[in-house]
C-alpha cells in the first residue's frame, strides 16, 4: 500500500493559508500607514506546482492529463491595486475579501481532512 499524500497536501495548504492570513492581517493593520505597499503570497497553485513530484497521475484520465503529468491553471488576480493619496496601496475591501477566502479555504481543508480521516477509520475497523 502506498502512503497517502492527502494529509501532506492538506498540511502544505494549511501552512500556505496561514502565511496568507498573516500577510492579509499585516495589510489591514497598516491600512493607514503612509507609503505602505500591500503584500500577498504567491498563489497556492504555484507553490504546489514546484512540488509536483509529490502528485502524479496514476491513470490517463486523472487530472485531465497524461499519466505522470499534472497541470495546474495559474489564476491571475484581476483586481487592480489603487494608490491612495497617502501612497498606500491597501484597499480594505479587497483585504476583507481575501480574509474571507482564507477562512473558507481553512474550513474546506479541515472538512476534507476530517472526511478522509473518517473514511480511513471506517476501512480499518472493517
């Protein structure tokens, strides 16, 4: 039996979400700081694509790719950054949207891990 990489993937995403939550909180905290430039982490798809060796398609129809290949779509942020009169680039509405996305992603990550863990326990119990 091969090791289950779902838990490793969920851990990596939780770490990324934690870093993103930190950057969003820092942006919100510095919303009134003159000259502060808003920061964000790179998309999780890019982080995951660097470690694509941990995921591999075992069947030709998995991931919609050929066996052994995994492709991820890079989602470009379509929101533009505005520069305020104080030369600050933090837009609170965008940061609050990002904070909501992080919260929902944490909840989904937790729900998936919980369901997978329950499934594994059921298969072990028989």
